[in-house]
C-alpha cells in the first residue's frame, strides 16, 4: 500500500484536519499520480456536509485533480512517468453496459465509481484529490495539454467538462442564443466555452457586479435577474439556458425565457428539490433537462478545445490550511472564480 498525506473531514460540522490515507499498490493498468493541484467544487461542500445523503467519514474530497505520473503498472500503454495528467469525477465504470460502450461512462447503468465518497472494485472507499497521491486506472486518466498550466487545469476536470458537455450536446454554436445562469465557478467557464463555440452569450446573474468580468470572458450581454424587467425583456429569447447555480431558482420564470423548442439545462445541483408548471413546457414545446459531466473521451476533447482556444478558469490558489475558509467563501459567493489547493502545502 502507498501512504499519502491528505486533508480529511470527520463529519458534516467538522473542520478539515491533516491525515494519512492508503492508496492501493499499482495493478496492471494503474497509474500513480503525484497530485500538484486540486480544485474545490461546490459538490465537495455538499458531500462533505452530508447534504446529498449519508457519507462514510472520514472523507477526503476533491475531483478536480492535476499532477504528474510518477509510476505505472506493467501493462499501462497510455502514460509514462513524467506525463502531465488529470483526474475528474470518476475513476472507473463497468465498461460493458450500453452507455459505457458509447463513451458515456458518467451514465454507467451499473453506476460509475466516483473519485471520492464511492466504493472501488476492491470494496474500499474512494478518497479524492485533497491529497498528495492517487492511484487511478489508466482509462480514467486525462492528458493535460502542454499549454495549460497544472493549477488552472485542475478545475477543468469538473467545472470545464460540466459546462462543455451540455453546450456540446445541445449544439451551442453560430446562430444560437445561449444564456448562462450564474457567474461563478461553473458559469464563468460556460461563458468562455459557449463564446468559443460561436454562440451569442448572455449572462443572467443576480446582480451586475461581475458584468465587466463576464463581458471580458466573452459574454455579449449581461442582465440582473433581481430586476423583474429582465424576464419581461428577454421572454422567448434563448435557444439554450445553462443553469449553473446550486440553489433553488424559479424554473417557471427561466422557462419563459426560452424560445420554441428551447431547453433549460440544469448542471447546478441544489440540495432541495425544484418544481415547475408543466404548462410552461407544453406551451412552446420547451424542455427542461439535466446534465452531469462528460465521458472520458469528451473530457479529453474538452481539454484539447480549451487548449486550442486559450480557455482557462480564473483561480485563487490556497494552502491546505485554508480549506475551511474557502468553503465558507464559496457559499458566500466570495471567490473569483475557483479555489485551487496547492497540494505541496498538505
């Protein structure tokens, strides 16, 4: 077994503490990664605080991982020592079901194995990227392009693919009007990606305080949802709305903003249920949908797309001692736009 240093949490109301965890010895197709940076995702907070269901504590969160390959199993063919790599939200799947065969491992019919808060094929709990090392099967490791630095690469493994996948699936591009709800960690990635795809991009945020940032990142328009006139002015405007916020919103109001055959896609995952009036779907053949991350193939496509278009998240690098403070700041929307842990401080 390989010993790694980590930061773990022991309960929903507990602070993070220094810990040591065991990583399995390398199997035939495993890769050992020395983690350099780990992003903080809102999902980490929901999970660490038990908001999405029971948690097997102690827990080491983190599914935005960037690092360097330091060892490989004897049958590994995709990576070698020294390669720059990343790991996202999943570390394995059945590989056999219809969805896996299509390259949609995130929707594995038997359930993919999550990077943390899951159970691996050996029956052991998975622990995430707030640590110094991780062992991952090579098929679930991503190659980070040379022109993307590791610190900004980390959030792409969740925030990047979470927004790229629905934009790609629903055909954001020239001639399409796309709105992004929220200008946070996910939202600021969606704006950049949708712009690079060629869509006309509008940000819908509670206030206009991040308007200048949004326009710099590629938004064509920026509106405050706290202004009731916004919903009147933009009624029936958008082909696609990507909702990135992890809080309860008025779905009926946002459905009123999409045109005939338009779609509202939820990628933010609030702890409480959302509700809608079905008549808002029926009236204009509108759709309300959800989207997770992408499969491994699409995630690599996203990394290459971001490298080609010089798309990177805006980050604030923190030490491991600042994780608790960072969680509170995320909840207070006091970050531009993604916290990334320098794992050398663990």
